[in-house]
C-alpha cells in the first residue's frame, strides 16, 4: 500500500490517502490529497517517462508531479491489478476485455493458440501483476485458470494452467505474487517469471520460502536504492541543515508573533472606537428621552389649557344664552305695554 517513485529528480511517495513529493534535499515540496477516492491499497500505480499512471475507481489518471489529469474511464472496479505498462504501452482490462491507451482508448485482442482470450474468459478474475517489464496475466477461462506472461510485442505465453482449481485470493509482496485455491498455493517470482506450487498442507514451508524471497528482494531493492541515492542525490550536511531549519522556524515564529501583535492592536483600536460610538449613542438616547418627556409635559399642559378654555367658553355661552332670554322677555313686556298704550290713546 506504500509506493515510492523517482520522477523528475523528485521522490513521489503514496502512503495511505496522501501523495507526498520530496526534493533532492529530502524536503517536502507538497502534500496532496490523492486523486479522486484514490487508495494505494485498492489501485494500480506505475511510472513511465517521468510521469505516474494511476488506475483508480474506474479512472485512468496521469500524474505529472502536481499536474494530475483524467485520461480515460474503464469499468475496472477499484482499479487494483487492472493496468500494466510494458514497452511504453498502457494496457487495461475490465476483467472481460482488454484495452490499449494511446491518445484514446482502443480495444486490444490478446491471442492464445489463435483464440482471443475474450472468447474464453468466463468470469471477472482477470488481472495484471507487474514488476518492471515482467507482466503476469491471470484469467479464469473455459479451460480453467490460466497464467500468462505478457510480452513486449503484446503476445502472451502460457506459464501455468489449472483446470480443477479456483483461485480465490491473491497476495502480493516484494517481487512475488501468490494465488490460493482450496487445495494449493502458487507462487510466481516476478523477477524471473518462474513459479512453484505447494499443497495447502505445506503452507508453513511455503510461507518460509516467501519470507526468504521477500528478504532477498528487500536487500536487493535497498542496495539498488542506495546506489541511486549515492549517484543522483546531493549529500545533506545535517549539521548545517538543522541550524538552518531552526533559523527558519525562529523567523516563522517571529513573523507569527508580529502578526498576532498587529491583530491585537487593530482589535484594541476597533474596541476603543466602538466604545466611543457606544457612549455617543447612549448620550443621544438620553437627550431624546428628555426631549420626549418634555414634549409629553407640554402636551399635557396644552390639554389642560384646552379643557379650561373649553369650560370657560361653555360658561360664557350659557351666560350669554341666559342674557338673551332675559332680553327677549323684557322686549316682550315692552311690546305688550306699547300695545296697551296705543289702544288707550285711540279711545
């Protein structure tokens, strides 16, 4: 599940669900989330021409360091064991058919004894297992489980065939692939493409042999890796690197403290301005409250004055009406006396 590639003088490491890129000084250049739902345990990743090709969740990706793009889509499940690269040719399978990617997806026919493998494959157990240019092809066919070596000219060579066994699990290690059925286990050494078969009753001896192969492969891998590092990578003086790194951390810490102080001063200034605005608002509210109280008092006084004037006006009207009635009665009396006087003179 952990893969390391050297691409353009950088080490690209896939671990769990993260891609990490290191430069020649072993410094982390970038840490990227993996492509799509990429998981190194459930995909296939192979380097070619300073790029990494990834088959993950039915998608073929091309990773050119930080530049990652989608190339094609194939119904290949999680992508595990569904891609091989041989002689700069990308080969894919959807477990029933084969494809070649070259500026687009094209159908590919692989023939054995003049018969296309697609015609004899009967279930979804087709897969590739690769080490360098050695590519193992596993197929469940009408003629049993068949194991082929894929050649650079895209022809296949039969390595093993089992008509009465169904292989239900696969174990991969450093340079080997193990397939298990109910009765036997088969180990393919991908460095030589040779294989050996053991009955399940001999599992202990078989696992010891696998452990020995694993150890030998690891030692060879470590030796080759050390040769590559000695040849291509600039030696690192840790005595110089550590003080430099400490100085970098100190500068970062000082910059962070300056940023914190600046933010604190800005917050204090904003808080003072806010307090001033709040004081002004409270004074305005008090002034408005006093003004409203004064206006209420004036309105109350005005109401009382109006009531008083209304009462006075009503009394004046009543007095005036009374005076009018008295005057009217007086006029009537004078009128009656005048009429009597006229009659007396006439007589």
